[in-house]
C-alpha cells in the first residue's frame, strides 16, 4: 500500500474557516506528508467581490494580494512542523491556466 506523501489543498480565499486545510493538516501529521496549498484567481472571483454578491466578512478577507493570503493560511501549518508549499494560479478561463 502506498503512503500518502503529498496533499494538495485548494483553499477558498473567500472564507476564513478552511476545513480542507484542517483535514489536510491531520493527514499530514498522521502520514508525515507535505501539503501544497493552492489558491486560484479568476475573473469570476473578482466579479463576485466587486458586485456585492459576497457577505461582508468575505469581502474583508478577499485580499488584493492572494499570495499573501495563502501564506497566512500556510504559516500555522509550518509553525506546527508541517512542510508546506504555496502556489497561486490566476487566469481566465482557469482550466487553461492550470493546464499550462
């Protein structure tokens, strides 16, 4: 049976509570795995932000610098001894940015 060594987590920059990151941290501790955090930036994300479709708390959390936000998500994991890398992908349509 193969051990889990790498865990990819796509973080949602619109919310403070990140259950996927918490679950990944638990798995990383159990298996000694590394975590890669990913935030994707799209025009739709920014349109939702600027058109008032998001709750006020989400607007406050949506940073002009998503790279700084993902580092904010990563730091507590690193402080806990988990090896974390971060990646920020931007593009529209997103699937083309991910593939390239």
